[in-house]
C-alpha cells in the first residue's frame, strides 16, 4: 500500500462505547508515527448515532463528524458493540452496506460482528467474535461460518476479531497487510505487545502449571527461532531439551496455540518477510536461510501464508525510510469530557 497517499481509517463511536476496543484501534491507526514516512494512515472518528455518546467511567464524547465520513473511508472499524441483543440504528446499517458496496474494507472488533451480521455483510462468510457470544452468533445467523475459537478472521473486504485484546492483533494484522512486517513490528514494539499472533490461534488456552523443565523448553524455542534455517523435527527438539516428544508437542501447543509444525512454519515465514523487506537476497538464498530448502517449496508456502509471491511481496513492502511526517492534529476530530453521569 505505501504509495504516497494516506488511506483514511474511520473508527465508529456509539453510545455505551467499548473504550478498550476503541483505544486499541485509535492507538494503532490514530497516533502520529513520523517514523513511518509518507503514506501512513489518516484516522478520524465518526458518530454512529446522534448524541449522547457515553462510555464507562463517566466519559462523554463529542464527535465532530457523523456517518457522512464513511463515504470517503478506505477502512471502517467498529470497536465493539453494546451487546448481542442491541439493535444497530438503521442509518448505520445502511451506511455500512453502501460503504461495503463501494469497496470499503470493514473491520469489527469483539461484539461488533453482530452489527455486521445485522447489516447482512457476513452472510456466507467466515467470522469470529468474543468466545462468550460465538454460539449466539452462530445460532442467530446460520448463514455465517462462525470460527468461535479464532483470534481474528480475514475475508479480505470484511475482517472480524475476537474479544478485547484480539482487536489489537487484528489491527496489527491490517498494518502488516498494508505496510508489511517491518511496519507492524515497529508499531508492536511501541505498544509493547507481541508483533504477530496468527488469526487461527486459539482465543482461550487452558495453561497448566509449567513443569520443572519449562525453562529448558523455553530455551529450546529460542534456539529454534535463532536457527530457523535448520531442519527441525520433534525428535531433534526432544533430544536437545532432554524430554519426550510428547512433552515437546504439548509445551509448544500450550505456549503458542499451534502444533509444532505450524509454529515452525510461522517462524520461517516471519523471517522470510524480514529478509524480503530489509535485504536484496535472492529467493534461492532466502529459501535456504529460512529452512524451506528449495525456491519452489518456499514460494508455495509463502504465497499460501501471505497471498503474494515473494517477488510481489518485496515490491510492495520493501521500505526505504521515512520521507515525511504525519500529525496527530489531523487525526483528531473528537473531544472527551469527564462527567458525573454515564
């Protein structure tokens, strides 16, 4: 996406606003990031309904713009919703339908999937929401393929996330799609969060008390990451950690939510992204360094994971430093007041 133009992200505000989800979206797309250079996002807030727009903690929002902003948006984000049984205003649903028909990307965080469902925008698509409400979404809208255990689901024009912090994962995923892994990693470092969690990763993983060998197994994962170009099997990892194959498998799944083979492939892809963005190494060399072996094998796995062949990914996301700055003032059309009433 980096081409000198700044895509407009519009975040919706509504009465009983979910402030955490709103904050996740604004933190990623609304803050000034001069280190990103020309073409970084512009971000505005739109009132989804007439005032009052209130939030927990006595907050009251005054938003300068309304649904008319959606007509010019590149991406619309709905940060949470009042609840599964709360009916969205008809004007909001109509505006979302028009925006979608015009090609605007629409994103829901947590319970906002119910708004998209009411608008008919999830019919025939995969989607997710907070795990507590996934069964309600599935039963109420049987034409939606609800992936209740996913952190987020990317259907291209429609993206949905699970509850709360999963919205942050989805926002970083969008940055990664638009500007590449280097930009997403930079934003994640500023947020002090993990740079990337795959959308298929489980929302909720029961974690047992770490066994005595936990530290040793954690060191094993670090070793695999540092030497990702080598051939890794469960047997080899078990031998290095001095534990059983079964223990290695269980530990990796508990730590990452992924089967060992999927986790290793994810690490290889992540390293390949970095090499494509930050070096001029040829595909043959990258295939060797990332452990995919042959260029054909590398191209196949990389395209499956990213939707792009390596050459196209490099052409799109190879960044060469900032050339301009952005301003927070251009991303602010909202005033927040403290009130004794909610």
